[in-house]
């Protein structure tokens, strides 16, 4: 279905944002999605500048209690996070060169290596417990993709075999650039491509996630991040990037969110009456590009503004304008 | 009783004979209906003869706690008064918070059943399973604050008081039962039933702890629920910061804040009566119920008086619905409602109805003359002084207040224009115009106690994006979700929890709290089935009282008159298709009667 919806993926004419979904497809996803499976796909995230240790400890508690995939934090937290997760399946996830990705290649490599070494030292469980979410330098990428390849290879090298996810800041890219970036990520030896830092101009939109999946194929990881705080959004993102049940695996698909418990709770609400929620057409404002475009470069912004004019949900903007 | 959550005792008080007896709680009834609204409704269904006059001694007044009262669960200090409503003749369950619900539970009784009528004013004093009726002649005529103070002096300063004011004594059909001074079991006239029984107050205290079967599991469930309440935006920020009146600006922005008796949906001066302005001008502090992590209540002070509130619905009813923008006058009118003891929603809505009757020239000249004399001016929209004075007249049941005290349907019918009563089944509608929120129209029309927002608070999805934002004008899937909300709300009201938990918790959270307290496995779907059983029982009660499909209707204004401005402009309600779908999904026949199969599935019978 997704392929039909976006078959002319790089042809902008007459396209609307991917904000409407076939009810039966969503119902099938909901039916096959247990709360445990949903939890296993989530990276519980807190990357705010003013976050303090108690909040990280709380998130770690949630991750252990609900079986989340990882706790995703800034690298500085590596001095106390590893012991909190020791003995569990929950991974530590550290973001590198966040959120702008403007450090040098060597700096990125060094930060990756230091973080991995420190984690292994404190956790004492050997390799396989750490994940690194790096950010590419989008400015350089637009003019010199080979620089980006070198950046990713540097981090993969510093990571010493640990899982690497690459944030491409898709809201700052044209669709052609998204495709190119995804290909580079795969070729450079990383494990996942991730759309957003959650702090750049656009959060997780199904069409970007679909495009990413189409580009990297089924045997590569795709992570959605940015503004994801309810289960219906997750279901829609799964529709876009993990429609085949075998893709709903923590090594193939991941959700970055600061609201994992709300997602689990809202999944309960859906499960209480899947048909009702799907038929009622939950408003997709959280995944709609509109309203996220003000800081985009002109060539990117124009893509979304043009599509918004034909969006069937456009009238909901009225209610949001306050 | 082995199950957690219950003391296993019912206190029965016969006011006619003065007899006070203790009975065992029916375990099966408690299992099937949980507590609070469900258990109270089941008892009323079993004990009340059909077509009983609501103000006769034969009507029962049932105070029912839930299994979570007294357990320490967050927001678990709510109880229900269940009776037959004198305003609507439907089944009535009125909910209130404060300290009283937990204090009642701690007496060692799960339920108090009051029947008969006392020969002279009395009050009930329950102290740790010891119950007695005492003379209240000296309290008759006192307002709810005075009564509470006097009774705490006469009994125990640690006790908690639920009482009526003059409105309940004098037969105002929407008189409330006030507890802990300013907390109201407000809707439908439970205070009027209490007054007809010559029962001025119920005073409670005790030391009984609510047993919890699976303490470790309960602590986990309690912690999980508290975490959700602490993290959800509405309970974490908006309600805590500005109280419920934070909704004034929000609902107005949707163009669905009923204005001038629902003639409009947009009030230009909304901000002058908003929660934000209240905080700036009148706010003294937060006033929360026991165990509450939100504390949405507002302690307020005007130039001359102090008290609690106004809450959102009251602010709207005495404010925008009457065209009034003077915050001080609204607050003081609200104090009148609380102290004299009557429902501010019905009062404001009925005054607004009278204002429209006045402005359209439907009142006769002698009535207008006497109103002018009593109110010191004309009863026109925007006259805040008239609203303030009208609340005094209602509470004292004097002059035009006698007509206002009968509710908007009787008032409008008296002057030949029942269509101007903004009510369903005789209960005045609350502060969400169904032309702006499609599901609320269906929720109002099918509510078992009449025009009420709390039987299915679908404002969560349609306005507040909780748990999801849905198309507020769309119809697809709405009937199914209104049913989901009705069933879940019935369950929440039966657990002893605050309805605001619905902004943070899911059906599974509620089920987890209940199952760990009782020790019996239960999941969200099973809890919803209990809610469905309660809803169908309430429906059966109303059918037995003579209500039919034609009573599942909205005032004609909503289908015939469009809203003139705002973001719901040009909208009307088309109820019939939604209602048909609703009946079908409920498992009811085309006349809205539960089918035999549905009743059998829920373990119910029609009589």
C-alpha cells in the first residue's frame, strides 16, 4: 500500500503528505503489536540541556521495568548510566556531536571511542551494550557527500563494533538528498539511519521514514525520532517503515521518544477499541510537516508548503492557531 | 469478607423509625458492580419500586464508596450519592471529592443506605461503625458552611461533614449535597431528596483501613499510575496551574463555549473569566482533595467574601452562558451556590434560559414586574448583578427564585417555550456546545442522568488531544468511542477515583489498581464489561421509569440553528444517524431497549 501511495516518490506533482492510512492496514498492525513488542522498539530519550541525574535514573527505571530497547542520553551521562543497566537487556545509547554534527572527523571518532571505552569499563559486560547516535554535518553533506562518508566511517571505527545510528536531519534535506544520505549511511558501515535529532526543524514524518526504508531496504535499521508521543503515531510510522512484521525488531526498527510510558498507555487505549480509533481518524498533526517548516531552507520549505495546500486535514490548523 | 477493597458492611438508616442497622455487603453485587456509582445503582435498582416519587419517603439515598477509597491510590477520594432524581426522574449518581469519601470509608462501612423520612430535622453521626441519629432542629436554615462548623464542634474536629443548605431544605430541585464546605455532589438534586427526608447532614470519621489483597502488586500499580499522572500534560501542568477554568479560553477558541443560553459559541470577553485571569485576580491557593497530586480546586477571595472556585462549569454557567464577564460577581454567585447548597450548572443555565425568555418577550407582564422588583433591574444577558441576586433567591426559594429552582425545563414550559430549555431529560447541559463537539451531542443525548459531560468526557479527544486528537466534526467511529468512554467512566466512578485520571491513565491502569486491591485477576476489557453492565443497568432503570427513545434527544436549537461565529460557525448536529449506530453497537433494539441477548451476556434482567 505504501508503495502505491508514494510510488511517484520523487515526483512532487499532485502529492499530499502521507497523513492518511488505510484503516485495515492499521488494524492489522495494531492486532500484531503487543505492548511488550512496542516497548522493545523504544529508545527512552532525554537530551535536554537542563536534565539532571535523577531524571536519567527515572528513565532507566522505566526502561528496566517495561523492557525498553535503550536509554538514550548525552555522552556525559556515561559516568553513571552503565551500572544502572548492568545485568539487563537494556542498552545504553549515547548521542554524539549533538545536535548540530559540526565537530571535526577526529573529534567524532574520539568521542565515540571514549564513550564506548568508559561504558565497557563501568558496565563490565563486554561489547554489545552500547549504541551511538551520531549526527552528520548537513552543511558539508550538501556540497561534499564524501565528507559525510568519512564522518560515518570515523565513528564506526571509534565505536569498535558497537551499533551506530546515523542522524541525517531529514527535515533539512530534499527528498533526493534523503535518498543519497541513506545510501551513504549504509555504504559507510553504520547500522541504522535515523531521521532527526528531535531538535531540528522537523520531527518524524511517515513519508520521510517510508523513503528511508525504501532506500536502505529491509535488512538495515531505521529509527524514527522527533515529536513521537503517542501510540497511533507509532502505528503510522510502523506502517511507513516497518510494515512487514519481521521488520518490527529492535535491530531493524526503532522509535526515539521522551514519552515511552505515554506511548504504552495510549496503546492500551487503542487496544480497548481498535476499530473505533482507526475509523475516527485520529488527527495526524503530530506527523504533519505543516507548522514545522518555519526554519527550513527555502528549497525544502517549499516542498511541504505546496503539499499542505492539498492536505485533507488542512482545516485542523484553525483549531491549532492559538 | 475476604476480598480486598471492602469492609463488607452496609449501614442502613431508617429515618422514619429511627432504626440504624448493619448488614453484610452482598459480595456478588460488589464483584459485579465494584462500588460507588455501580454498586449504588445496583442497590437502588433492587430496592426501589418503579415510579416512586423521588421526594417521597420511599426514595432511597445511597452513599457508596469505592474499593480504592482509603488505599492511598492517587486521586482516590471520590464517592457517589445514588438516588432517583427529583429534577429528572432518572437514576441519579452524583459524585464528589474532598476529604469526606475517605472519611466515610474509614468508618468501616462501604455503603450507607438512607430510607424513610424523619419526623423532624436530624443528622447522622457515624464514628467507627457506631452510628446514631441526632436532632438537627437548631441547624435547620443554616447554610452549608455554618452547618459544617457547628457539626464539627458538636462531634469531632477530625470528622468530615456532608450536608445540605437552605436550598435542599426548601425543595430546590437541583439542590446539592455539600461536603467539606465547598465540595459538591452537585447534579440532579440529591440535596433535595435529603431535605425531603429531613436529613440535614451526615458526619463521619473512623480508623478502619481499607484492606489490600496484594500489597506489593498494588504498590507497583499505584506507582505506575502516579507516574502517569505526574507526566501527563493536563494533570502535570494545566489543571494544576490554572484549575479547571483553564478550559474557558480553550473551548472558546473552538467556538464551542455556549454563550447567552447556547445562542452562540464564542464569548468575546472569555479571557476576563478565564482560569488565567482568575489566578491573577482572585487566587489564594490550590485546594485539592485528599490523595490528589493535581489539586485543581482554587481557594479564592473577592473584595467582600472568600471560598472555593468557581470551577470551569460554574464559571461558564454563571458567566458566558448568562453573558456575564464580571469575574467577582461570578465568584460571589458561585459562593452563594456552595453556601446555600445548589448546583451551579443548573442554576446558571436556568437563569440564562430565563434571560432568553425575557429578551424574546415570552414572560408575562406581572412576572416581569415582580422580577424587576426582586432583582433591581431587567433580567437581560450581561446583567451580572441580576445573576448574583438570582442565586440568592434560588437558594432561599423566594420570589422568582421558586420558578428558577425548578430548573429550566419546567420554567420554559411554564411560559410555553420548552425549546428554550437547554437540557436533556430535564438536566441542564454543561459547558460544551455539541455543535462544536459532535460526540458530546451523542454523549448528552444518551447520558443516563440527563445532560451531563461526565458520563463520557469526549472533550479529551475532541478538544484536548487526550489520548488522541480526533476530528471534532466527524461522525465515523464516534458512536463506538462514546460507548468506550461511557463504560470506562462508569467504572472509574465505581472505583472511587477522580474522572481527571482519564487524562493520564488507560483502561489497563485502572484494572491493575482494582485487581491488586481485590486480589482477583482483571484486565482492561473485563473492567470495561463491568462498566457496560453498570451502563445497561442505569438504562434499564430509566426504561422502568417510563423513559423512551424520544428522551434520547437534544434541544431543537442544536439541529435547527447554526452557530453564528467562531471556529464552529455554521455547524448543526445531526443526531439520528449517530444514535442509530449507538443503539446497534450497544446491542439495543431500534427503540433503545437492551436486547435479551445483551442482558444475558451482562447477567442482567429487565425486572
